[in-house]
C-alpha cells in the first residue's frame, strides 16, 4: 500500500511519517467544557467535525464564488460551483467587516457558534467584526506563524476559528498545526512579542516546515476537511497550510473570539475596523534578519 504524501510549501511530507500526522478530533468531549480547555492546552488546538451547519457553509462558499466570478477569475465555460481557476491564477482575499455576505455571518456569528464560545470561555463572548476570508490559488500556501503578531494588543486569551468553506482534500490544501509549538518558549519570547504594525517585520516565522521541526521539535498535523468542520486554536499555536495542488480555489474563513470582559485589540472591532496600518507603510524587515537578531 502506497503512502499518502502531502505538500507544504515546497516540501513533500509522508502522512503519518516523522514530520506529518493527523489532527485529533475532539467531538467526543464536545459537551465537556473543562475537557475541551484541557485538550486545547495539551494539543494546542481543537478539531471539531460538523461544528457548523454544512448547508450554510456551502452557501457561504457560493456567495464568495459569485464574487470571484464577477472579478473574472474563474475559467470561462465552467460551472461557478466548481471554482476552477483561470489561466491568470490570481488568489483573492475578502477582508474586513463591511460587505461580508450574510451567508458567512450566518455561519461564524451564528447563535450556536457564539454559545459554544460562551461555554468554552466561561462567560459572554464577542467576535471580531473584521473577518478574514481567502480564496487560495494553485501553488499557494501559508507559511508558519503565530496569530499573536497580528492581533496582540488586547487579551492574549483570544482564539482563532478556522472554517473550511468546502470539502478540502490534502491536494486542495487545508490548515496544518505544529504540535507542541505553544510551548516553544524562546519563540514566544522573541517572535511572539512582535507586532507587525509596530515593528514592520514580515509576519511568517518560516516557510520551510522541516526547519522548524529540526530546530524546535514537534510534528505537523493536518486532515482532509469537510464543509462544516472547524479548527480552533490560540494565539501561540504555530500553524500554516498545505499547498494547493489543484486547479480549484480553496476557500476558508478565519474569525476570532474572546471574552467581552477582557481588553480588545482596537484594530479589529467596530463598524469600520482600521486593520493593519503600519505594516506595509514603509520598509519592512525580513524575518531572516529579525530571527538572526533574536537568535532563533
């Protein structure tokens, strides 16, 4: 029986080999908030199958596909639902709070989603008004990073909800978590203290997944996702994505949640969140230069 090989950046990694394994599902403890908190502290993430209403997720994907079609990015003569990329192969990002389709908000701002975070966080929660939705093109991937460097001015008890808006095979390229990375103390003390708007440093810590394992340890974990699934993790969990090896757009949404009672990063809330304002406003320091300075 041949081994399954996944691609992350330019690296090809064997599933269930030394560098890549499968995410652990947490559906068995979904009704036990204390167990969920322990699991997240231990694993660095919660992977929940069928967290969202699958039909509503598919409706959200279609809403973004219609926008992509209006931008002329789909292959002519193909069905919109297929999401086939045209020869220009340009990805797309739908960022902000304004003009997000109601179909997305019915998923990520839904009563069931907010009730989950109320229970998990132990009190009334809020979600950032700013939403991050991406359509990833062929050959594209996301390098390894902590989310804290982009949104660390409020509470550190902030959580990312990554929502695949489609069934995502290994080839289409879903998210991957670096197991144990929440305990990389030296990385947390250096890179994890960074603010991209203040420091104007590249946000990705690394684009080579093996370099991180060889230097800091751990193992990558991923899955083949289905529309409706969810991946939840904290600000100090290193993550990236597999490479999209298909001719179809890979759609996913990133949304954030925290307690209402804790400080909020002002860049991401309100009717018109200001978002990043200093990061690319001038010369940017490379991550290679920053890591040399930090000694990591």
